[in-house]
C-alpha cells in the first residue's frame, strides 16, 4: 500500500460517496450505496486489510484516517436514512388524510343467543339457591342413560326416547339425567348432593314447530336425609318466581317417569294471560314447563345410596321451551336457523 496514494484517495472517496449519497431517493439505492462504500468488499474494507503492509507510524496514521472516513460515511448514511423516513411519513400523511368530520362506519356488535340467555338465567337462579353447576358427556353409555335410571332394555319408556346409537352400548344421551347417577357416585358418601346439569341432548324426533332432534335440557338433583315432596315444590316455586316474576305460581300434576316416584308434571301460571285463559295456554291458565319427582329408590341404590337412609328429588326442564314462552316464539326451529333477522330482536335484552 502506497501511503501517499492513500492520502490522496481518502478525500476523493469521501467526496464521491457523499455526493452520491445526497442524490439518492429511495431505500433500494440507499442500501446499494451502503454495500458499495461500507460493505465487506468496499474500498475501505480493502484498505483496512492492507494496513499490515505499512510501517508502524504509517499504519497508525492511515488507520486513523480510514477510521475517520468510515465514521463520516456511517453518520451521513444514518442521517440520509432518517431524512428518507421523514419524507415517507410525510408522503403517507398526505395520501392517507382522514376527514374526521365524516360519520363513522357503524360496527355490528354481537349479543347472546336467546337459549344462552335462558341457560345463564337458570344457572344464576339455582346457584343463588346453593346448587352447583356440573356437566356430563354427550356420548353416554346405555347403562347410565337408561338402565341405572330404572329403564331396563325392554322398558316401553325407551320408545319415547329413541336416540342415535353409536354401538349397542354407546349412544347420544337423550337427557341430562345420567348425571344423577354419575354425580351421586362421585360424591358418595358425601351429602347433601345439590346440583344442576345443563347440556345438549338428542332424540330421533322429526323437526317441527315444537320438536327438534337436538335440544337443551337442565337437570336438577337434590339428595339428603329427609327430603320430601314439599321441598321439591318449594324449590320450583322459588325458581318460577325468579324467572317469571314474584306473582308466579306453580302447579304439580301426577305423572310417570321411570326414574322418579312419585312423579309430576310442573305447570306455571300462563305468563301471557296471567291465568285468565288464552290461546297460548289453551284456555287453562297454566303452561307445562318441566317434569319432576322424588328420586326412585332403584336409582338411589344404583348409585350406592341406601333408599332407607336417603331420599331426594329431581327435575328436568327444556330451556328452548322456556325461551319460547318468555319471548313469545312460536316455532322452535327459529332458534336454530341462525336467521339474523330473527336473532337481532334479542340484542337489547339484559
């Protein structure tokens, strides 16, 4: 390396590089300039490699001058890049000017489905009464869905709950009642048992205005010592008043369910005519909303509880039916068709 030539080349390179840098207009050419003058194959890099060929004094002087040149070019590069960034921001601001006086674009806000609202309301009511909320499997065994609920394989009650079978022993549950046995098994020997079980159930029903092959159910179960039918009625009266209003009343009518004895259909005073009689309640003044009864001794025994020492009550209701009554819905299929024109009616509910 010729020291005299190097001292001539350094100012020339500085002038050339800075002149080119000032004329650059975009990031692509700026990056190319950086590679040419500051990269690993640049003239400055080559000079640094050849410093070892100089005498110690010349090496020190040349090193200082080359280093000063690199710092000058790096500072100039950084400043030019900053200028380009500012110019780009100014360009975007000019092109993306926002007129804040224009009206905004309204955004659609989602809301809860009416079935979800009813399920949450039911859960809140029973939780306040000390019930726990549990869930169970939708794919159930024949034993839990039928046999342990006092419905053997040849029982005629199975005809009313024909469902979708996955095998001879596996099926889509027809009700949430299997959790009666499952919960009692899990909690045995602890008492009291006091739970509700919300969930989806399935039956091979033809879809029409009042039936669906898939729907929801909320099961309730209380097991303890000295549980009576009056406890069941009192619980359901409190539930009805919380759901439909403080003036509401309930009526129990004798019925039959394989897993409760005695059993009852539970009616509430018609919320449309206040018990005076109308088309909705078929002029009776009452509307059926759920089935209930005292837990059958066979079900208690199947879960490992002595029917002589313990008793309990159970009930089951359909949230879809309650939603139809409360919101005046005439066809259950409307709840599942996802028609936004229908569902938007419930956006203001609280």
